[in-house]
């Protein structure tokens, strides 16, 4: 009807005046200057989510080319039109760049790409059931964009860090096929593949590449924990001064914090790192429910001492020591995120753990054991959480 009216108007002498209507008075678009693109159906909500800046599925739209809106033809708003053009250009550039970077997928299923406020994602994940909903690969990519932004926000809140302390973008590859991870992973991280489930590069650029090996990552919840764990390592490495703690005898801090976020947002801990490579064990430690296991070992007098735990690299930790690394981080975070942030900073700067512990907590590697173990007895139940 609108189109018809417009065509009709063009014949009238005042048509030119109509075309000049300022947006603020345009009744056709209710002064918005544009319309939501009608080609995205229910998925428009995904594309308009606040964290999303570009999506390759939206960019492929023949009507809006990723701008998600079409210009109102009955009013003039050059500023808005320029903004829509800019959005189309951004989407095209992002997709082309990401496409070139990923290369051709091993299977016929094309890669999808998503840019969010702080992440660049390449996604080959297939449809999955999440909760009660069956979602397709495109929806799943958006879900990961949202989940990773949520992790970053929680990371900042937990450690009471200002936004400026995580300045770098993170690049993430979520793949379904081992061949894709095998060709992309080593190239984007500069590390060997060695049949890994995932690879990560922890500075000066921050990259995580993984594939969903269904033997060890049977469902979306397992993939979610895997990505939470891996990306937490990237965030911690990025926090200034940007160094990776895992090979500086502070594996307990690096792994402990990754487990802590895995538990916090994913419900249990099921990932273990060997240097930069994350090994996915089919048999996990205590089903990933670690608080009761730690409590049991403390009760039985089998807890590792802090002196031993705090002198190991990530790849030197046993499963049990991973669980204690998690519990120590839990213990420290219970005393305040800002305090733990300062402790982490000191260790990242190269201060001896002993000195940082004394300065931050008034504890020594000898006095901390009793304090920690009492805290475990006061806070961890022997029963698994309901
Ligand atoms: Zn209008
Ligand atoms: Zn999308
Ligand atoms: Zn569209
Ligand atoms: Zn790890």
C-alpha cells in the first residue's frame, strides 16, 4: 500500500516536497527513518542482541546485507542512511576477512562468522539440544557469542577489574570437524596439533580453537565447559601484566581460575590442560564435582601442601592437584575479588608467591595449609550439590 501511494505521489506536483519530509515528522516510519528488515523472522532478535556487531548469516541477507534495517523512502535522513551503509560495509569486511582466515571447511557445511563486542567467532558447530530447545548452528554461534561476553563480564566483576584491563579482542574457532581444527588450529595459534581437542594462543594475540570430539564432548554442556575453561586462560593471560602463569610454576593459579569459572558457569570441572593444549579426558576426576572430593581428602589428611602445589606448572598437576587448585582459588576469592586480583598481579609481575601471599593475606606457605583446610571443613559438604 505504501509503495503504491509513493508511486502515485510521484505524479503530483508536491511529490518532491513529500520526499523531503524530515524524518522527525514522517508518519510512515513513525519518525524512525528506517524499518526492521523483514527477512530475518524470529532470528532478528539474535541479530539485534546488544553484544552482536556483525553476523555472516545477516550479512548474506539480499535485502539489508547485514544492516538489519531498510531505509524509509518517504523521508530523508542522510545521517541514518550513512549509518546503514556503514553497517553493511562493516559486515562485508568482517565476513570477507574471517572467511579468508578460515579457508575452506572440510565438509560442505560452510563456516559461520560472528563479531561481538569483544570476540570474533568462526563457527562450524552443528545443531544441538540446549536445555529443552533444539537450536541450529547459527543460533548456537550466537549463544556462544553471548556466553563468552557473559564470561568476560563475570571475569571483570569477580576480580574487580576495570574494563581497561582486558583491552584485546579474542578470536575463537568452534569447529565440528577434527580436520578443520587440524588445519585451522595450528595455523592460528602457531602450535602443533598433536591430536588435541583444542589449542590456545595466550598473547600477544589471544586465540582459542577447538573441535567437538563427541567421545569427550558428547553434548553442548560439555562444549560450553570446554570453551569456558579455555577462554578463561586467555582472559587471565591478557590481564596486565600480560603473561601466561601456567609455565611459571603457577599452574595452580592458571588452572584453578579456569576451573573456577568452568564450575561457576558450567556447573562442573571436566577440562585439564597440558601446556597450551587442552586434553579432554573421557574419564574425568570425580565426575567434575570437586568440592565433596576435596573435603574428603582434607578429612582424610591427604590434601597436598600449598608448598608443593604452588611450585608446579600446569602440565605437572595431577587430577587431584587440579581439584585443589580450584579449591584454593575458591578459598581466595571468598576473601574478596580485589584482594585476589592484587595477589594475581603481584605473581604475574614476577614476585615470589611466598612474598605475595604474605603481603596480600598475611600468610606463609606453612601457615596457609591449616587456614585453608579449616575453611574447606566449614564450607564444603561431603555431599554432592543438589
Ligand atoms: Zn520515514
Ligand atoms: Zn546471526
Ligand atoms: Zn535483512
Ligand atoms: Zn586449563
